[in-house]
């Protein structure tokens, strides 16, 4: 039961990061990403189609991979860890991208790469999560534990919405400063200037 609780907490964190694509990352794309290809502009929301496309592409690859590996495939906890690792790498990829927004809009390929890594993480974590819960839960509590697993996803989505509330799309300067702060470089004069203009 204690292990299920640990899975529960990390599942919340995974989905909180994963679901940023429909919230803060979409605003990030709208404000700070060049939404054009071959000279043709497109809505920033079009980048949301990358996730289902990657799911369709990668799902059969991963299913074949696990079958091919057979007993040599990673254990469920290792797959779970890989899922967290890849979603972490996805946001590490955003660090230099966010820093570059201080000099202008960036290529959409940065977000495409982020979504690709996120989906790899989803392929490792999501399919095995429910299976792991059913294996670890006491027989009499399997149904409840399955509900708890889906509750973790719901809490993750709620946390994603809460975290997205810290994004300030009305102030491009403040947004860039916020992301630069996450990269380890803050220009406090720009923050003060943005705050003064907001007030």
C-alpha cells in the first residue's frame, strides 16, 4: 500500500507537468514561438496536434518493443521511473528555448521536441501504471485502488491548472523574465519595469 501511495504522488506530478501543453505551454507558443512554416502562419493551438500524432506513432512501437523484450523488459517501477525521467528531460529542453525568447520568438521545433519527449514518458508510465496498481493492491481493494489511480490523474490536471495560473500572457517582458528566472538568470530591473507597467 505504501508503494501505491508513492506511485500516487509521482503520478500527480507527472500529469501536472504533462497537462501544461493545453495551458501555459499553449500560451507560451502563442506569445513566444514563431507560428509559421514555409512562410505560412498557423494558430499556436495547431501544435497541440503533435501529442496525439506522437501517441499514434509511438504506441505500436512501444507495444512491439515490450513484446520483443519479453522477460528482459524493464520492471514496472523502472518503466515508471523512465516516464518521470523523460518528462523531466522535456522541460530541460525548454530551458535554453526559454532563455532564447529574450531575443525574440523561437522555432516551434522546440515545443515539438518537448511534446515528443513527453509522449515517450507517457508510453512508459501511463500503460503500466494501472497494471502496477492492480498487482500491488490487496485483492479486496483492487477496484478502489484503480479509482485512486484515476484520481491521481485528476489531481494532476487540477495542479496543472493551478500552476498555469502563474503564467502572465499580458506582459511579454514579465513572461520572459519569469522563464529566465527558471533558467537561473534574472534581470530584476525588467521585473520591476514590468510590474510598474502592470500597475
